[in-house]
C-alpha cells in the first residue's frame, strides 16, 4: 500500500501570482504600492495605510525560525510518514512571516532563532510550496 498524498492548497485568484512564482522557485510577497509595506499572506488592504493597491515583489528566501511546534500526530494521512515533523513560523529577513515546515534535519533539532533558507516542495503540477532548511 502506498502512502497517502499530502494535501494540495487551492490556488485562489488572490494567491495565483504567489503560486506562479513558486513554480519558478521564486519567493514573493505582496508590497503595498502606496507605502511600500510588505505583507503575507495576500489580503485586500495594507495594514499600515489601508491602501488597496499592491503588487507581488520578490524577496530573498532567508530568515529565522520565529516559533516551532513539533507534530507527533498526523492531522492528514499524507504526513504520517514524516512524523514527527516541525511546523514553523519563519520570520523572513524582510520582516514578513510565513508558516511552513523545516526539512533537512530532525524535528527536535529545530529551534527558535535557527537561521533557515527557502527550499521547494512540489505538491502537484500547479502547486509548489516554500519549505525551509537549516543554513549555516
């Protein structure tokens, strides 16, 4: 019996540009065209100036682990083979935070403040997701 596939996020109109960039292994976040503030996930209005004008801007895929939770139970069958695994909030060097997983080390080795860089996990022909790996 083969392992279950991991879930694939829905490509909504609001996130289509994010997923298109991710398919090219480029990390992007929204940038307010009125004040320049960066934000993720995508949303209709800027938290800083309330402008509704935004564009997608590339950012460097480097950051640090802001918080970590080690999962010992799979909430979806697609993750059972990876138990235990780390779910993290990564604070990018540009200040934006993203939720994802850390790969390339044991879940118990992931620590707050750990420097990480982006890696990519292809979930389907349409969806590639950013994941994070330790950096030296």
